[in-house]
C-alpha cells in the first residue's frame, strides 16, 4: 500500500500541509503576543483619559453607529484616532492576518473532510485514514490544533488577551481591507463572556457555543474521539500543546458522561494509590540513575549488554517526572474549587512531593539521557568500522589456528591435524562471509559460529592447550562483539527521543527557575548539568516542527527561530543569577575600596605601614574577587551548545548577562536619582546630580576593576550600554512630540536579550531625561529668573540670588557623559519644534483671524511706508498700534521666551561639549585643505558628529518648514517695541527687567525672536530690521525736534537689540549699521 506521507499521496500531503500550517499559526500568535502595545490595556490613567474614547471593547458590536458618530462629532478625536492607527497599523495588520489564518485553517480542514467524504481522494475515506497510523495521528492533531487556535484567539492562554485589542484589530482591518471574510472574523472575535481569572464562572454553553462559530465536521469529531477512547489512557491533568495544561476535572465538569467516567479516577483512594505509586517509583529510579551516573559505570560493553534495562529505567524516570510535574502544578488547579484543592493536597501528601528532589531527578535524568544519547551516536557512527574490525580479527585468529594444526607453524605440543586445519580454515571463511547489510542473517550465523567454537573445544579435547584455548576465546569474544555491534540500532535513539519528550513542561519548567538559580549560586559548576536539562527541553521543539518539516514548509525556519529563541531566552533567564551574584559582590568591593581601604601614598613612613596594610578589608576584597572568578568559570564550563537552531556560546552568554545586569542597575539608578520635587527651594537638581554622579562613578570603577578577572572589555561595554540607555530614553521622551511614534520593537536601542527596563512615569515626563530637562527649564524660567549672558548664570529676579550657572552642564557631563548632554540637546530640539508649531497655530488664531488686529497692522504699514522714510509723529503712530494689539502680546511673549530659553540651554550644552573636545576642534579645520566639492556627501554625514561634539551654532538651525505669513515682520517689530518699556539699560549688565512683577528677560527675548525669524525667508528678517532702524531714526528725529536732552530708553533698547542680534548671529557689523541708516 502507498505510504500515507509519500509525496505522490495527495490525501496524506493535503492533511500534512493543513497540520503544518496550524503549527505555524500557533507560533505566530505566540510570537505576536509579545508585541501587543501596552496602551490597549488602558492601565494608566493618562492612557485612559487620552485613548479611552477611541479604544473599544466588545460592546462596540452592539451599537457601532453610536461609537462612530461620537468620533465624527469631534475632529480632535478623529485626528487622535488617525494618529493611533498610524502608530499601530503594522502590528495590528499582522494580528488581523493571524486571526484570518485561524479562520482559514478551520475552513481548509472542513474542505479536506468534505473532499474525503465526496471521494475526491481515490480509495480514501475518513475511516481508512483513521486506520492508518500516520493518518490517525494527523487527523487527531488537526482537531487539537483547531481547538488550540480558537482558544488562543479568545482566552488568556497567550498571556496577552484584552477585549479591546481584537475589536480594534477588526476595526482597523475593516477600514482598510475589502476582505470577504471580514464578518466571519468579526463573529469569531466576539465576546464569549469567558474569563480565566481564578474564581470566574464558566458561561453557559462555553466552549461549545464559541466553537460553533466556526464549526468542524461533527462526524469527524465523533470518530476521532472514538479512536482516542480506545487508544489512549487519560491522566487527570494533561498537556495539550507546548506545555498548556488542562485539568480534566475542571474542563469536563459540565459534561455528565465524561464527569462520571472521570470520577472513578478522581476517587481519593485511587488518587492516594497513584500518588503513592509514583512516590515509590521516583525514589527507586532516583537511586538507579545516581548509580548509573557514577564515574566509569556507563561503559560501552555495559550499555550494549543492558539496553532494555537502561531504556526501562529511562522510561520510568520520565513517566514519574511527567506525572508529578503535571499533577502538582499550581496552574492546573483552581484555588477556589474546593474539590480540586483536596485532590491536590492529597497528591502532594501521598507523593511526598518535594520540588527540589523532583528537580534533582529531572537533572539526573537529563544527564543520564544525554550521556546515553551521546554514546549511542558515537557507537552508531563507528558501527560498521568496528564490526568489520572484529570480523577481520576473528577471521585472522581462525586462520592462524588452522596454520597451527598444519604442523608447519611451530607451537608447543600441538600435533598435526588436517581435519581441524580444514575446519578452522572453513570457519575463517564463514566469518569473512558475514554481510553487514544483512544484519539478521549475520547475527543468526554469528551465534551458530560461537556455538561451533564452543563445541570444537569440548569434543576435540583442546582444553589442555592453553594457547589454542586463548585463540578460541579471543575469536568468540570478537564474535560476541560483532553481535553487540550489529544490535546498535537507530531505533534506540528514537525510543529515547520519544520517551524523553519534555514538551509538557514547556511552561511548567519556569516554576523550577528559582531552584536552578539557587543551585548555581551555591555551586556554579551546576551549569554543566543544567546544559543537559536545557538540551532535554529542546526536545519539545519536535512537536511543532515535525509536521512542518515533513511538509517541506517554508515556515520551518521562522517557527524554529521562534521556539529556539524562547528556549534560549529561558536559558539566559536561569543563568542571569551569575551576573546578579557578580554584581552583588562588585558592590561590596566598591564599598570597601571607597570607604574602608585607604589609598597608599607614593611616599610612606615605615611606622605607618601597618596602618595602610589593612589586611582584613583587603582579604575581603580578594575573597569577593575570587568568588566572581568562580562564577565566571562556572558559566564558561558550559560548552558551546546548539539549542534548537541557535548556537549558544557561554562566553557570549556571560557578556550579555553582565550587560543586562548593568543596564538594569544603571537604568534604575537614573530613574530613581532624577526625580525632583517641583516645590523644593532651592532646587534639588545639583545635589541629586552629584549623588547620581557618585553612583555612576561606582559602576564605572567596578567595571574597570572586574574586566580582567572575567575577561571582558569593561570600558567598551560601559560606554555602549550607558549610551544605549540614554539614547533609548531620549527616543521614548521624544515620542511625545512625534505623530508616528517609535515602538520598542522598532527601536534601534532596545534589545530582546538585553532589554532596557521601562518605569512608570512619575509626572508628565516619560523618562528620567524628560524630568531632567523639565527641571532645568523650571529653574531657568524667564518669568522667574534673569540670565546674565556675560556670566553664563541665572539669577532670581526677586532675590537676585544665583539659581544656576554653566557649572550645571559640567555636572551633567560628569554624571551622564556626552551621551547625556547630547540627549538633552536632542530633546530640547523637539521641544523647540513643538513650541514653534504652537506659535504658528497661535499666530493664525489671534492675528490672521482677528479683523481688528489686521486693520491695525494694515494702517501701520501704510503709515511707515516706505521704510527708508522718517515717520512723522512716530510716537503716536507706534504706541497707538501697540495699544490696539495689547491683548495678543502676553501669549506672544510667553512663546518667544520659551524658545529663547531653550536656545540658551542649547548654547550652554554646545559650549560644554565643545570645551570637552577643544583639541579635536583645533585639528578638524585646516584652511590649507581644499573645500569639498558640491557632490561630496561628507558635509551632510559629518553634521551629526559635529553636533555631538558641540561644533555647531543652535541659532542657525532650521527647526520647522514655514509658509508665507502676512504682516509677519511688522507683528514682530510691534511685539519688540511693546516689550521695551518693561526693560531698562544697565551699563554693567545690559538690558534687564524693570519690574519683577512684570518679568521680561532680555537674552531669551532676543534669541527667541532671532530663532523665529530664522525659520522664514531672509526678506522677513531684512524687513524686520528695517522697521527697527526706521523706529530708531524716527524717534531720534522727534526727540531732536523737541530738543529732548537724553536719548529715549526705547531707542537704547532697540539699538542694543541690533547689537545683540549681530553678536549672536555673527553677522558683519554693517548689518546693524545699515538697519539704523536705511
């Protein structure tokens, strides 16, 4: 009969492809479950307030028109909905395709069953397929997968489920797709009322009503159950797929017949009997395995002579482990179900359950299994060569013995015997004629030859000659070895693979993580034994991959990568105890070096030598350092191992683990160290920066100290990880200013193996870098402080006390390095962009949409045209325009001052970075070198590096793209002269605020206006400067005609603005002179 899985068997290949596809869909759902955006859970109050109106649960389907009309009524909600969709459409699309694949899987399975019933596959029916071993397995697995897929879609099995997510997934797909299955998928995702929370009641008719949404052929289900009932023996707790456990006592509760059948098994006396039996078995096999694992016990001869005994022991071990792990798992029992609690307590008591003993049994079994597999693999690879060697040796012994009885070859007291000579030559030929390829016949004939040699020794009275006896014994030994060798079969390895399957523990194994870690912490060499356990766990990959491989599916690589990656992640999780323990010792070392051990001076009096020796603390440092070395040695003892399809290098594991622990501790230090009380006076900024700087220095010193003991590049790791932490936090903070946000899985700074932790925000900022930036902005607020440019210092406007200075940025450089300063600078850029965008919106609203303001501006422009002229009665014209537009200047001033304040901070950061890299700057510019050609991309590429080094001018940066705005120069001119009366000239300090109650800080005002004008065409700036020049000339002309003795303060302010404008922009002085004389 044709092999069911043969490539030309269409019936077998069809169901094989369906099962393969189902396994791939499960892997995709599990993979995607790790990428659900947290916002869908609406756990934070901020998320609830912002997104609560656009994220729906299953109630949406009861009245979609109501929800849609609510969106349409508010343009801001529509904009938020669109932004939300843009940010999540990629991951949502993948989820929709996965849900679609679930529906398609069941449709394809039903179509296959229909084809079987309709005779599409010649000579094949549902009954004949179930009679075939492979066919029966595939049909059962296909039904299992269909149930698992539906369960994953609607329950909490994947650990991600939230009602809002499938609803929003469906909505997004519905708005962008014309899929004909849309309504079917919507039906699939509707609420069932089921909750996996402990104590939650099962809804009526669940899960039957849910499974009926995409029904599977009932005849097929009935026949499969019939075969399972006759073939399988159920335990109370079973694993259905990759460690997902089900307690039948709970699952079968609504079904009377099944419940009655199970009650016999769940009788407490039967439970006690089973638990006691497995307690006895586990104790017996534990002793046996420990005996087998003794040094030198498992030799090749012993293994070959005891294959059944060893396999039986291995089988008993795995069965005991499986039963005990499944029936003692917390996840298998509802704590609110009294009966299940009683059963669990009974099992724990009668099985004498001890998780450490069970783990030790698992560890020993894995080691035993690993050694046996390696031995059999070695023996299989050498099988033919050894068999041929033994055959040759046996044949040669018989030939030599024949020569002995020929009388030619001298041997003491052996008479010539032609009959024996001929017989031994015939035996030699018989041995040589044995055929390796026909193992059955060769084995039978070998046994006959052994009997013949025993008989010849007995009947011909050869025992008297020791040399002949030795030849015969050696030949029989070689023949016995040939029998042993020919019995080495791959079926033994297959049996061990089946018996040792640990897929049921794919999730349960995590409950033993703490025991594993404690064992490693006490004895780092335990890692070598755990290697065998991890390899045993890798056998679970066979379950989803077997059918995918048989179907030659292209999904093989991606599914293999997913499950292998999950297993490697678990290995990393277990072994992370080593870096954690190392860091604990490191902190003690740094504390001793910092606080206890006194640094030895270069010159020392011998009388003080004992004081500086400090033997006790130095011994403690040596002891801790040795412990760190032992931990390092422990993980490096684990050889490079192939886990699934991923190669695990212990040295890389150690480095990644150290990086992970460093990232965790540094990120927490940054988060905790930069939380500020906005009401604190004076600010907590400098003290907290100094405290954090000491913490960071401790981490840095610890890495510098330890790198040689663990053979890592400490400084390289430190710089890479600290820069990654800061850049990631800057990126997340900047997301607040982006419409299309960068998700964690898209970030170039986030890592799966070395994740940067995220912390719950404590204020409006998302990360520590946002809190730092906003605290700096708070204490340098232009409404509260005055910035003295010449001193690079901020003073309180009321008390005139120093608030902060450029030393602040030196402290940030010391604490966070250039990465921190650059991150701060980048965040300020985003803030400036946001402020400028808000300013343009405000300009549109309060100026261009206000007819009164526009009439005033139009009148003013007519009065001052042309700009080269002198404005007659200038005071009346200017101040009349200011009075009519007075209401707009408060918001205008606030926006300008914010931009100017942030530009000052950017200048300070650039100065600090530039000072740090002053030597580099002197070597970068060489006037003797030719200027790059226009097609050379060097200048574009080097810009980012120059900004990182502070070799740039923030005032020259274009932050936003703008369009032509009517009256823009004259509005800014009016704004400037409206602020001049609030300021006064001080010959030492320049322009300062006149009254603290009406605060205006001069540097932010000038830089804010300069930055704003920079965003527009240069003709606006020229017109703006011309208006200032005309104002100066007209006011001076009026003063001269009125014979006023002093120059008006407003003119002084306007002149100083032009002076400062030229100084900040580094333009030629003739620009300001030209503006004054136009």
